[in-house]
C-alpha cells in the first residue's frame, strides 16, 4: 500500500542522515504499483525531466472530480520522487490539487536543497503536469 504524505513527512523527520533519506526515497519508488508497459509512450511522458518519467491521469465523475495519478521512471531516485508527488496529489479532488503548495512540502522535506538542479526541474515539471490535468478535469466537468 502506498504511503501517505503525512507518513512520508514523519519518516523523513525520523531519518537524520541524507544518505538514509535517499535510500528511503528509493524504497518509496520500489513500492510503487507496477506501471503498465502500454502506458510507457510519449503521450504520457513528462517533458522537462532528464530521466524518463511517465504519468497517467484518471479523472472521476462530477463537477469537482477525484483525480488519481499513476507514474513511473527509469531512474531509482526519480521513481521515489514520483512516489512522493503521487502521495501528495493522487486521490484528491481536482480543486484541492490546484491549492496544494508542492514547493512548500518539498522544502519541508528538505528536497529542495538536496536535489540536483535537473531533478528539481523534473519534479517541478511533474507538479505542473498534475496541476494542468486537474485544471483540465475541472473545466471538462463544469
């Protein structure tokens, strides 16, 4: 079962060393559900990521639908970052996704200062794509 963002926060607070935190991020990525091969196509690729990242979006019913995301990457650390982003956004109402301050959460976890500029840009690209998909879901269901 996927970790919640609060469980991830709690685990990060417990781990003092960044080497342990990186290992934990990799473990989060390994715990992601298998990503279907048929979804590893350009349409689902997230632009702006150095490693390959795929993200699919499933929009529920209603004016403010619940939006679920699935994702994967070909890089271990990035796969863990995908898991963190999914814990933050997946399963939320589309309107709530637009309100979530992902940058603040990443700062709280210390990821903003411990990721390479390329990984940080990739993370921002994932968040941007998720917020765009949620905004589109609100427009379509309005």
